């Protein structure tokens, strides 16, 4: 049974930072491509960042490039998303995704004022 559990969201002021975490069980994040999506009220879900397995290659959407960093802690089977220089438009529910397998977490809310 695969579970992805996000945590670390919260309410912050513009310019602030958070570290979002995605703890996986029943699924090895070190051997699989992982990503983060987000969805704001009334908007479509959009990709934020992807961490590939080959060479630690990453992808970032233009709207977060230079501010967000995706990383993997293999020992804890966890994927992190460090979100810095937050803007009000970053407010959304952030989801962790097992990219190829199609598993999604329940999301963690980020609110920037």
C-alpha cells in the first residue's frame, strides 16, 4: 500500500520560507521520479518541480525557478520542497506526486500574505 504524506505547509508573510516534506511508505523515492504540483482555488493544478532519478536532474517551472528547490532524503524516504522568497501568488495546496506511478498525496496548504 503506497502512501505519500505531505507536511510543512503554513501561513507566512511574503518573502518568507517553508520546507515542505513528502514522506513515502510502500514506495522507494530514491529509485523513482518524484514531483510537486500545486493548485490554487479556481485555478488548474500546475507542476512546480520534478526530481529525476538519473544524475539528480531537476525541472522547475519558470514561476518558481530560483526560489524553490526540490531534494530527496533517501535515508528517510522523503522528498522535500524548499520554498523561499514566497509571494502571495504561491498560495496553494501543494501535492507530492510519484511521477511515473501516478500516486498523489493529500496535499499541504501554503498561504502567503
